[in-house]
């Protein structure tokens, strides 16, 4: 089954012991809970870690209007931005910046932003989909079953799934080397 919001919500409902849904607009309590809780839960989970499948870089467009104070330039943020990771002039890091009023403010004239964005559900790897389904089941539990004990247990399971997903994601790149550390420089 191709991943979609509907498929992920249906998996979460099955994990909860509820009936899966055929549409997010079908009018059942399950569909209403899924339609209302899914977007926020998905975005929160995407934002909590710099996932390799949801991290991108973009050279930002400098805006004509300068910030009122503190920084010299303002830049347009990408429309799909969920969270900024770093900013730089070329390499994507090293520039002091601040996000204010929906714009990135910096003293640099060119800024490359490294950020977390919202990919299509079909791009979610299996480890992330499993963590999202577990989190959705925990979020859906209280409104659908009114069982706080069960919801608490599902939240513990969701946290374990999230740890596993972070571990799997972090193993998909070369570990970052320590750079410019004074104690290493002294040792020669």
C-alpha cells in the first residue's frame, strides 16, 4: 500500500483497536479525530529531528526591505519550512541569524539555509512511518477510547519507536568530524 495520510491514519487506528477509515471526510468519529490530529502530529514529528529524507538546503532570496534593527538583511523563507537547522554563506552553516516575523534576518548578503521541510507521505521511509503511526495511535487514543492508561502506554511505545527511527536515520551519513576544537589544535 502506498503511503498516504489516509493509510497512516488507518494503520494507527488499527493499532489502537479501532476500525480503519476509507476517507478522512467520512463523518465517523475516527475520521474526524484523524483529520484533526494528523497534520499537527506529522509536522511535530518531522520537526523534532533533522531527518535525512526531510532536510534540504536552499539559497534564500534577499528582500528589498531591511530589518528595523539588529541585522542588515532580511531573506524570504521557503514556503515548506518546518524548522531551520542552520544558515551559512555557501556551506549552509556559520552565519549568525534569527527568524523573525516569517523572515530570516542576517548580516550576510547571501544565505544558504539548511532546514526541515514537509515531504510527501510517499517519501517517508519505513522507520519514520512506523514512528508516526505509533505517535498517531497514542494521540488518537484518548479522544476515541477515553482511556488515559492506554494512552500513556501508547505514548511510551511511540517514544521507543521514535528513538529507533532516529537511530536508523542517523546511520545514513558519515559521522561529523570534530572541527576547530582548541584541545585538538594544541596537540598538533
